[in-house]
C-alpha cells in the first residue's frame, strides 16, 4: 500500500481545468517535488492534497484511507501539514513563542488549554517549550529564538513558517516554493534544512521553481503542465525528458 496516493485529482474553475486527472504515489520518507511552468496547477494541487479546496473529481488517500473531503484541520491531524504563509506568523511574538503556540494549538486539548494553569496544562507548556526549542535548533533558528518575528529577515521568516508547520508533528510536509525570494546562501541553508526534516523520517512534498535545488534535493519528480501530469521520474530521468524540456521552453 502506498503512503500517500493521489488519484485522478481534478479541479475546475469555471471553464478552466487547473488540475486535470493527476495521479501519483508518494513513498514514506522520500522527498518528492512537483514542478511545472507558471500556472501549471501546482499550488492548486497542493491545496487539494491539504484539503484547503474540494476536488471536482478524484481523491487523496493516506495509508489507504480517504482524506480528501475532510476539513483542513482534520487532514492536519492525520499528519498532512502545509506550510503557513508569512502572514500567519505572529509578528509581535518571538520566534520561540510562535512555535510554542503552534505546538499548543496542535497538541493540547484545545487552544484554551494554554490559559488554564492546571498541572496537566503546565506539563503541556513544558513539552511545547522543549519541542519548540528542538525544532528551532535543527532548523538553524536557535540563535534568533528570542527575536520578535517582525525583526527577522525574509529567509528566517520563511523558515519560521516551516518551524510552525513542524510543531504540528507532520508525517508529510507540503512545502509550496519554500525557497522563493531567497538568495543563494539562504537557499543552500534551506536545502540542508529540508534534508534535515527528511532525516527525521518526515516525508516531504515540494513545489519549487529553483531547478538546481530541486535536482539536488529530490528523490523523485512529478512534472505537470496545463494541469496534467506529463512526466514522473528521478531527477536524472526528468532532466533528459524531451517532453519536459519542451514544456519549459514553450512557456
Ligand atoms: P501554479 O502554482 O502552478 O503556478 P496555480 O495552481 O496557482 O498554478 O494556478 C493554476 C491555474 O488555476 C492558473 O491558471 C490560475 O490562474 C488558476 N487558479 C488558481 N486558483 C484559482 C481560483 N481560486 N479561482 C480561479 N482560478 C484559479
Ligand atoms: Mg504556485
């Protein structure tokens, strides 16, 4: 049985078919990248997988159980977690506080748990604090943990978004263009970071424009163009695939 199975996913916006019958499997523990020209349907595909949108047709299965149609919250509880946009980072909190809150929201009985000073809540707080420190450490944010989020440079802020997602203890992490707007040095650091996430046994599904980073980091690549899957394979297979080259040249 495959870990995550995408089966015939389709999304129509009026007359536009943004995602057109896309199927692929994701193996546990791999880094799988989805690439394709601008407007190919990559972000829509991710929203369908994370259940932030309802598919027009098709379904998504995790460990053989259908997860499409569940609320985004429920899907996150199954372990499929999408990175948060910078706007969901609390700018007036420190990096550490952001990750602590994310952990509390993801693991306590409810968000209000954090406000009740019961022994159990205090133990939860301690666990959230330790968990957040560990995440910031391995994502290379340990030295800025007490900085207010609003003072962090762009690359760090994006990494903080990933740290917040990691606080939900994902089994599979969906990253939509995590390296966008990063300089080469930040990109290198972020590539190491994604590999570090995978080393922790977390499956990574990546949409990314930076082809050099994609080729370096991916175990397998799925290529979509005009909503349809046009190729799937290892980085070496994709690099030499004439259909893929044509799709990019035609853009
Ligand atoms: P990519 O991420 O590959 O650049 P998107 O998934 O964002 O592509 O978009 C695919 C196509 O679907 C584009 O033509 C885009 O304009 C369209 N699209 C995306 N979201 C919506 C929406 N909410 N309503 C209508 N059209 C949309
Ligand atoms: Mg996109």
